C-alpha cells in the first residue's frame, strides 16, 4: 500500500538559511549555521500507536494513508518522501537561569515544510529518531512513556484552545531504549518511540541566542529577517523599527500563551529559553503536569522540586525573564543607544500584556461580561486564596461554578446549601470546616451579587463559562494509565483519550469518570504527580 497523496514540500528554512557544511553525524560545536543536515536512524519494527485525524487532514492525508504500512515507515524516519530534506537545528539556551551554550535539536530531526492545498505551511519534525550533531552525551532517542505524553498533551492543548505545537503520529520503533527513570542508578530498557510534531515553525528563543552569544551578528540578522518575513509578514519588511514591533509581538504572544496555561491549570515544567517558541506556542512537552488541587507553588518536575523555579504561579515572571534574554540576544541588531532603549521599553510592556490577558481570562472563567478592576481585583484575590486553602480540584471547581444559581434568596440560604454545587471539587471532606464554609459562603454571596450586575440568565452564563472552563483535561494519572496499557501493547486507552480530549468542553456522559478528581492511588505514584526529566 502506498500513500494516495504525495506531500508537497517547500523547505524555506533549509533553503534560505546557512547550513553546516559538515555532513557527518558527529557531535560537535557548529558555527555560522542555523542547522545541520542529518538522516533519521532506521527503526527495526515501526508500529503505529495513534495518529491525530485533524492533523492528518490538515496535511492532506486520508484515514487509509494513516493506516498504511508506509505511513509508519515515513513517520518513524525509515523512509523519506521526495522533497524531504532532514536536518537538526542549532540553538542555545538558558537552562534553570544559566547560559548553557550550544544545545540544538539533540533528538529532533526536521523533515521539511509541507504546503497543503490551502497553501498553509506545516513543518514536520520527528522527535526520538536518532542522534544528531547536537546530541551531546545523549542518545537522540525517546521512550514510549514520554512520547505518549507529548503526543496526547499537544493534541489536548490544541483542542483546549491553547497555542501549541501539534502532533501527527506516535510510532513505536521496535527498539528498546535504556533510561534511568527515577535517576536512582537503576536503568531499565523501555520501548522506543517517535512522535511526529507539527508546527508552522519550531524556532525557539535559543535559536537567536546562540548567534548573539557567539558574536555572529550576520547569522543572527539572517535568522531574524527570515523569521519576520515568513512568520510575521504583516509587520512589513525587516528594519530596526520592524524588529521592535516584532519583539513586541513575541512579548504579546508569550503572555497570551501563559495566560492560557493559567486558565487550564497547565505547568510546563521546564521553561528554559530553548523551550520557548518564537511563535508563542507551547513546545517540548517533558515533565509537564496539570494542577489537580489548586496549588500555585506546584511543579511536576522533580529536578525543580527544591527551587520551584518553574512552578505554576512563577510561569508569568519566567516568561518575562526569558523574553529579557531574547531581548539581550537581539540588542546587537541595533547600533544606536536609542533603539536599545526602545527594546527595553518593549520588554517593559510584557507585564501589561500579561495583566490584561489575565484579567480578561479571569472574567471569562468567572462568567463576567468584563473585568471591572474596582470590583474584581478583590474578588479574584480572595477566590485564589480560598482555592489554595484546602485541597480543591481546580478544573472541577471552575466547571461547577457555572452551576451556581444567581436567583437564590441570599438572605435565607445557608452557606452549606450555597456551596453544594461545588462539593465534587474537594479531595478531603474533613477539611471543609465551618470556618471554610463561612469564608467560601461570603465569597459566593459577593460573587452572585457581582454576577447580577451583568443581567445574564443562568443559562446564558453557564453556556459561556462551559466554553472556557474545561470539563476534561489530561489529568496526570490519565496519561500514566494510557502509558501502562500501551507498554503492554494495548493502544485502546491512548486512542480513547485522544478522542475524549478532542471535545474537552463538552459533557461526555460515557467518560464522566475522567472528569472526576484524581483517584487516591495516583496521589503519590511516579508519573502521576511527579516526573523526572528522564525521557
Ligand atoms: P529538554 O530540556 O528536554 O528540552 O532538552 C534540552 C536539550 O537536550 C535539547 O537540546 C535536547 O535536544 C537535548 N536532549 C534531551 N534529551 C536528549 C536525548 N535523549 N538525546 C539527545 N539529546 C537530548
Ligand atoms: Mg527542549
């Protein structure tokens, strides 16, 4: 069986930007080049675990194409289609606040850019398809566990409306890959897998930083101009003025992405500058996690357990810090002081973008027409304190909040009755003390009075809130259940979750159990609450 369509490639990145002349696959420092050509490693027994039907359709691939043997061969990296030009990108980055020098695509190989029938351009990238010149001391491979998490989460995020890279396919290689999952000196073989990721561009902050750090301003400028022309054409021809506009847009997109993370309870886990997309897409799903009980200080990443640099509530400031590093990298493009100052001014605008976005998002989550500072600042602040006070499931709480009835007689209703629609959100009923009830009751009364100012019926408000507060997210334990099954060769749960998470805002009666709180067994199980970077 062969693919019924051929994909049309037009590889602007590799055609227009400087290539590393060295074609060997030796680990090395690369200078003056945006990428190195490299072939994916052959996989002995490719086996499709799952694919995203929406993504396939976008690319012009049919269901029959995706079920074909050839599809698995192509997207595991065994077979190249005409027009593909595989390469790994060169980038650097700040990891946990420290400049790490050259990093690069150590286990990602770009296949090229597909142009679909609507003239949309999609870059394809295989993650886990073998070593590249940027693999440093690692093997260039990925295990099923982490690949499945990336595959499911990127599609789940897309359907939640969060800017993200996409995933076309998840394919087992047939090889085993040794990983020390707990970093405890006990490495084990695990099934190897490859995800085909898809995005308009995979360029990261670190792609610019590396040239600036090397004092290679020519290549820096080439990459900046290329990015503006191809990804931000509405800004106009590259010039110092346009560079500023572009940086401003990157600040806005980054703020917007992080506002979405806060909205759905997502914690990226490794917000290093090499993991920050220039398009403001969520990229590099590693030890990410979802808030279950609302805890602003929570991070899923065991490597970050002490510093908590990348915990839920720090994400907005880390976004700003990362943008400052990008700004530093761009400064050499300007030769006069005035423009460098203007760059700083643009960076200073980030908190404003974030705050505007956060307020709009909170108003929507709470079902308000608009955010009114004088009324809502205090209301939101108090709510977030209440949420963190006792173990409260964030997703269930907001989803259930829509069920609050604005027509209740506030003078006669008891606090206990008032909060009854929210009861499913609590992990430990014994924590619902009378002082908790009183405090939440007081908040709910103020909330209802606030809602009444908007003149919306319960029905109208509920519909709007349900479109912004998801019923289903990829709870940490769900990914782990899918992994346990997939490691036994059973892919049904992975595919069921993929389907479930295509409609995260819909009531799906048959899947109600996945809208419930994290089960107790998952509270402290590895992979369900804490994750290492081992992948
Ligand atoms: P991360 O923090 O996972 O985004 O990775 C940081 C850097 O390490 C990137 O340059 C990755 O490409 C590289 N890397 C991570 N895991 C591997 C691996 N198994 N083999 C080669 N490079 C890797
Ligand atoms: Mg990365």
